[in-house]
């Protein structure tokens, strides 16, 4: 994952302002997210391998092609990522 460390220092969970930590996502979740975001990126094939986990609520925000998707509605639950 190539989230800029300076960006990671200022990002917080939009739901509860918890601290975010990078995590690897399971392969099946990555494949599902690639299929989901493929239409939105047009000609570019999305790359998904990691996410940002909130230390407070446990939501995981996917990182798609090095861009964190910081929308509560797009966040993955602990159950979806195997925690």
C-alpha cells in the first residue's frame, strides 16, 4: 500500500475520528472490491490490497489504487475482513 505517511498522519475515521492503521485485506475481499470499483475507474484496472482500520470502531476503509476511500458507506466491517 502506498498511502503517503503524511496523509496517514492526518486521516481519521469519518464515523468516530478514531486512529487508522494500515491492514492487508484477504484475497477474496480484494477481488470483490476490484470488481466493484472497476466500472468507476474507467480504463484503469483498480488495485486493492489493503485498507485502513479504525482503532475505535473497527471499520476498514479500502485503499483503491493508492487512494483511501474514506466513506462510511464504503467501509468494510470486521467480519468482512476476517477479524
